[in-house]
C-alpha cells in the first residue's frame, strides 16, 4: 500500500508511519517545516515538504500521484490561534480532499475530534470554539463528496500512554474518555486495510475490544 499522510510530523502520524513502514508499505508524509525531514525518515516515511496553507490544489494533487490512500492528520496544534484553526483544520482538509479527487485517490481517512461541529462551553474560549467549528466544517465537506471513499475518525482525549490494543470504536456519541495515540495509529492501520468500513463517522476510545475485532464488527 502507498499511503500519503498530510501532517506527517504529528504524533499520531509518526506512529502510523512506523507501523505502516514496518510491514513494508510505502509512506509519504507531507510536512511544512523542512527541519522535520529527519524525524520522518527515522519513522520510515519519505518526507515531502508542502505547506498546505499555501499550496495550490494542482501541486498537492501531483504529490498524491500513485497513492492508494490519504490520511489527513494535519492540525494547527497547541498554541495556535483561531485563524489557523480554520486555515489548517478546515481549509487544509478541504484542499487535501480536492487534491485527492483530482489525483483519483478515492480512499481518504480524516482524523477529527470528538465534539466536532457541536456547540462548545464558552468557558473553553474562542480558540477551542474555532477548533470545533473548523473540524465540524471539514467533516461536513467530506460527507458531501461522492468521489471519495471517506472515513472520519474522532479520537477522545489523547494520551502518550503505551498502547493497549483494546478500544471502543462506534458511531457517535459514545461518551467521553481517553485513547492512546498508539491505539489511534493501530486503528488507522486496521481501517486502511478494511475498505468496507467507509462513509462512516466513528468515535474512538480505549475500551475492551481488540483493534482488529472492533474494525471487523463495523463491516457493512
């Protein structure tokens, strides 16, 4: 499999790269900062410098040539303001989806967040509200696309604890909780391998079901 990861230097993206590369898949990671190239190579991914806030759709489509799947893992990240929540978490996802359509890459997995598109607690501030809004609009954009076999994955609160291999993976809402980044990456691998689980929005927490079985349970 040839997988392109948008936001290739993210913590989940690097874990996903390691898992895919270890089993012999080709991984290409789109990154904004060229200083991150060594980190991607260490994870087994080919670094591709591309600023998704500035790139044209034709450029990105060219970078997706030959791919079997795109995983959108980009995000503005902690410390960014409301404006970048829109330009990265929404607009860059739309750009990547447009590019995938143009390149003929149907398989598109988006890492979103629980509560995307829902009203937020005012006490969490305008940046959090902008984040939830941007993620929700990115999800809505994907759901409207007939040319992509999309899947939206909404992890709960992310932790750096060692992966458990045990999850709860269901359509929302499933309540709140935590999930390790290791387990999110493992679920993404299983979802990439199961094309029958598409056009779904899935919440993800740590739970009591083995990753492969949790994905198999969702086959349409």
